[in-house]
C-alpha cells in the first residue's frame, strides 16, 4: 500500500534506509548520493554500515529498505523468504603483494609463493576468511595469518607498508588506486556484489531510485 501511494506522486521523495559494507560504501556511496541529489532532491537517504550477513537479515526484518551485500565463490548467502536480489558488480579477487625489493615478497609470482610470508585476513567467521583459507589449502599450504581486521583499509596499509599479503577485492580501486602488486589467482575468482530488498519494496519509487543510482554509479566507475 505504501509503495502504491508513493507511485501515485509526481516527485520521488521520502526516506530510504540503506545498508552497505565498507568497501562498497567507499567506492559507490559518494557518487550515488550526488546522483540522487541531482535527480531527486526531495529524497532522503540514510546509510548505515553493516556486515552483509547481518544487513540481509535486518533488511528482511524491515530495519532497512535496501542492502548492498556480497557473496564469495561457492559461499551462498543465507536465504530469506520474500527477498529479491539483483547483481551490481562482479568484483575480481586477487593476491595483493607489497611493492619494493624485499626478497621475501619480490619473489612471489603465484599464490603458492606466498606460503612463507605473513598474511592479513578478516576475522572468522567471515565468508571472506573461510574462502581465503580454503584457497590457500587448495594450493597446499596453511597461511601464516599474523594480522586480523574486519577493515580492508587496514589490510591495504599493512601491504603497502611491506608487512603482509592478502587477497583483496578489486573494488578497493574505486576509492583510491592501491599501491600494491596484483597477482591473479587460480581460475580468476570473483565475489558478487548485489542489491537486495523485500519484494513488497521492489516497486517503491524511492527504493527503485536508490537502486538505479547505485547501478549507474557502478557502471560509470567501470566496476
């Protein structure tokens, strides 16, 4: 009923409660908000940073109207009834290695070459952590995970300081170009970044406007 009422109005307005995870917010949120300010000046967007697994559940429970979430290869997200997903970005996953002439890092050319150097990963039970561990184990080694942080910008700082390696997503480059050396991983894996909302919200003009702005920003950024 609320969506039908909103659709009858000539101008898109109201409030959309949006949840995003850190790297998506850094890369996409500023441009998305600028687009919405230009196209729909009466629309208010409230953004809260949440981990995707939590945000999906909270969107289903009506705490948010729209969520930007992620899914790693062979790690399907939890299914919630009456939720609709739409792809946003197919984000490449690669090994990030420090630049410079440190022999321990300079010799790394493949994933297996990183078996003896320090790693930084997200804390368990993050899907990214489980996936990266499996990737290393499939390459016949157990990574030396010395550093843990849910903040991928801290991962990047440790790598740029020449202290660790990590598997990082390409979307980090949408914020600023990382000063690292990228190494492709076996089978060229990607994580899927997508938007999700309740089916009752799909046709709400305000939610549609925010979803379209996110899609436009992702396309314009070449992601």
